[in-house]
């Protein structure tokens, strides 16, 4: 029986955050998202969500991606073979050359749909899970030392085994004091990362590396501006702390540029940045071939995109424990009928077809933009 796509629904969602969050110098209390639902001729359903970052520029904002999904991708999907993912990716590429986020959202929904049609979990469709449980990474904002230490203790008590500390913007001495306070609070019980979010140049980052060298940092994320691959390589060579490229990795070609420049010990990307789940798998394979471990995740995801990243991560041992897809901890609610619980720092993957999630109609209506 052929399985063709007969319906495409696109929902704008403005999900309130559990407080104010600052990333890359931008503060927000709502995350603007797009949710997609596909229905096949057999009645099978596939869902996804995409959540552009707070610093997303045109044409990559949530509102613009939603328009492209409704007006361009949806009409093109109707009647397509739901199981031919490679053909569908080619279709998305033709439509969304300047909006890879829209293509990624559509592709994730197609992968979920295909898994549901086959009656298998998403990891099984992607080749199989090598682990049934994933771990998550905590985060500590640019807080005064005492508050940062208290946050770290709270995460440790909850069960988290690693944490990211935000640095940049307040000066390297303040960064040092924050890192030192966190390390003193958790001892050797947690791996610690720090993230400059492109706010420092390479020379400033080298000064910070010297200050925090005694505190056994697992890695230093994006210690130079996005375009400064040479700066990343310089910090990696001279800083004495492993470097992770994040903002510098926006797709497969940029990943290869980082690899060729010997600019990172780790790389980080999310499924949206990679352009979908299948492209994420290709990037994972490239990084593994280069001997570079990968951190998976994006900051403010709803349950569908978070679960997709968890399931992708479970298919590769080259993914570093401590996923950064912790959006469900930052938002006040979910748009699915069951809510992911990652509050203990870990998640056992559901043994259900696809993502194992269904959309909640009442929640979709509640968090429409006009509701705020």
C-alpha cells in the first residue's frame, strides 16, 4: 500500500519560559517556535518542532519559517511518497535554499512519519540505538559567584553530572570567580564546561584560559567569534583547555572547515542547524572519522525537537554524555499529550513508534501567538 502525504499542518507557538534567559547577549522570556504535523493517506502521523535562537536573523525567524512551511513546503509535500526521505530532502533543498531551518523542521516530521508508518522507533529507523538512556548537561548563567555555586549544587543534587558555565561580557576576572566558585561547590563530582557564545576574541579567551586552568574544565565552547576559525585554532593550540566549536558549525561544509583547520577538540550542533536528522547523521559520521566527539543540542527546544535530538544521540557513541537539548527544563509547559521529564539529568528513551509523542490540540491553541 503506497503511503502518500495528504495533509500538512503548521502551528505558530509562543511558549513562555520559566524565567528570563540570556544567551549570546540576548535576553528573552518567551521562545518563538513552529510545530509541524504531517498526516499520510494511511492515517499515520509525523510531528516536529523548530525553535530558532534568540539571535536568529531574517529569513530564519520563527515567523518567516512558518510562512515558508505553509506556503511553499506544504503544497509541495501533498501527494509525495512519505517513505522516500532522500527525495523529500531534495525537494526541501529546492524550496528552502536560504531557510535551512524550515527544511529541517519538515524533514524531522517526515522521519517521524516514516517511523510511525513502519511501526518502529526513530532510533531503529536511523539504524538502531547503542544506548537506551541519555544524560543531560546543566547550565549556569552569568551569575555572581555565590549564586552560581548554589545553582551548581542544585543541579548536582538533582542528578546532573556535567554543567555549562556562561562566560563573556562581564570581564575575565568575574568569569574566573564564577568558575572557581562552581568548582569549589561541586568538587570533582561534575564535569564543567564554559561557553563564551562568541563574546570574546581569541586573545581574551587565552587570558581566561590561564586564569581557569586550575579548575579542570572539560571544554571551552566558542572562545572566538563565529567566523574566526583561526582564532579557535589559536585558543586550542595555546589555551590548554579543549575547545568546542558551536556557532562556527552551522552546516556540514562549516563542520568540514573546522575539522580541516584543526580548530576544535569537540564540535556542537543541533538537528535544526544540521538541516535535519539524516544530515545530522552524516555530520556525526564526519566528526567521528576525524576523531572529534560531538555535543548535541540546542537551547530552547520543545518536546518534539528535544526527543528527536535525544534519539539521534542514542545512535552514536561519538556523542558526548551531557546533551544540551534541555529546552523542556526552560519552558513552562509542553504542546504534546505527555511531557518529557529530564529533571533528573537523564532520560530513558521510550520504546514506541517514532518519537513516541502526540500533539495536544488544547495546548497548541493555548500557546498561539495571539494568546500573549
